[in-house]
């Protein structure tokens, strides 16, 4: 089976990591895989594994434009020459391209929906979901069916998976000390978030909650790892200054190996306003970290309130602060929550499980 994976970019982040992980797993399963995107840091990882990457100019938010024509022209030749069976798109921009490629070449088109779409007229007129659609959570499937009118029978729920073997919560005390030094952290509990810097991820509410935490636990620290627009990062820095907490807040860029920052975090926070599932939550769970997250989107699939973490209303700084304090003040319960979270990952959210289900979806549309 020959598969062409399409995505807008291969930068560090949810969709980029998903595409890389899927490509590596499909190759390991014996499929012939090619990836096409506008590039990014993760191209190196693909090529290192012997997976071909083809550049297309799609780093844009526009559903259709000159980039569509260029990409279709370039990739239709590749599909015919390499006898591609399936084109698998990961983003709205590449869904449109995949739809046209399927019509031109006869290759089957499948898409993965990683989150929630705005109800634009173009999407109503040209749905471009393919022969089958993968939703990464039940909440995303519900959005597809109810809001975008995608037939329920054409949708499979396939949860994101991670390589749990990489996420081992066994860093030594000496290693943790070195990592803390690397991140300028001192003694005291570390509250952490690993996410792109975007309004939808709720960083501003975490800063507000952290100020409340400091009132009861002055030695607490907040580690924020992720990239985003300079203007937004500046606004978060300004907010921290205005709240008088900037000396306790540490911003660092996104990193390839999230095991490193996760090793020194005591409570992982994910205060999103909207979330398909939450790849970074899965990684924190695999590291046996208690999680405090917004009860939005598909997060409830991963976190059960007061069982393996805390679900709180989005945009509620007091509830977020209370959840964080409950974790920090009850280390025994937090430890049990973390252990359970890793078990949940191993049983339901590994790369092998995800890859096998994706291959099953491919086979279904090829029959």
C-alpha cells in the first residue's frame, strides 16, 4: 500500500508531530510512505528515517489560491508515477488539495480532523472530507456530524497515539537538578504547560491562576514551553509583569524532546478554550504527571475528574488555581493519579494502536 500524507507544515506542534509519528509508524508497518508539506524542523526526522519529503507552498490559512494549483500540478505527477493508493490530508488547506488530486488521479482521499472548524461558506459549498474521515475524539466527531453535516457512517474515531516507551518517568534526582538549572528553575514545585503560544490555549488564564497559587505557595514556579507569534508572547510577558509574578514565570521555546521539561514538572496544566484531544496531555500522562485541564473538546476522553486529574471550566482562574493546589497539597493522591494516567496511555493511546486503526481505515476504502 502506497500512501501520501499531506499537511500544511512540519513544525513542532500537534499536527506536525502527528504526521511525523504516523509516517514513521506506517513505514515500520511495511507501507510505502511519502510526506508533502511546506517544510519545518521535523523534515529532518522524516529524511533520517528514509521517508521522502516533497515541498509544496502551503504554509497559508487560505483554503484555496495559487498554492492549490502549484501543489496539485506537482503532486498529481508524483501520484501517477509512484502509483499512490491513498492521499491522507491533515489540515483544511491540504484537504482541498487532496480532493482535487483524488478527482484528477483516481487515488483515494482520506482526511483527519484534528479540531474544530469555523462555519465558513466555502466549507459548506466544498466539504472536501474525502471517502472517509478520521476524528481524533468523540467531541470532534460530534462537531463533524452536527455542525459540518459529515455522514456519521463516513467517520472513524481514532485517538492520537504516542510512543510511550520514550516517556519514562525515571529521571534521577541529579538529572532533575541539571534540567531545572537549564530552565533557570529553583527549588519549589513546578507548574508547567507545553503548548503553542496561542489565545486558544488559555495561557492568560493560567497566569491569573498562578498568581492565586503564589498567595498560598510562594515558592511555586511556572514553566511555559512553546512557540508562537512575538506579539502574543510579549502580551503574556506584560501580563506577568502587571500581576507582579514575572520573576516566577519562565518562558522557553518549543523543544523536540518534551521528556526533558516534563521531567521537572510537578503538575501539568492545559487550560485550553478549545481542544480536539490534547497530544501534550497524553505526553504528560505517560510521564505519570497529574493533569489539571479545561473540560472542553475531547479532553474528557483523557482525564476523568478526580480520578486521574482535574477537569475545570475554561477561563475560570479560581477553579484552575484550586485544581493546582489540590495536586500540590496532596502528593500521595497526585502520585496515584499519575500512575493511573500512564496505564490509560499504555492501554488506549499508543502509536501502535493508532497506526493499526489508520491502516484499517485505509483498507476499508480500498475494498
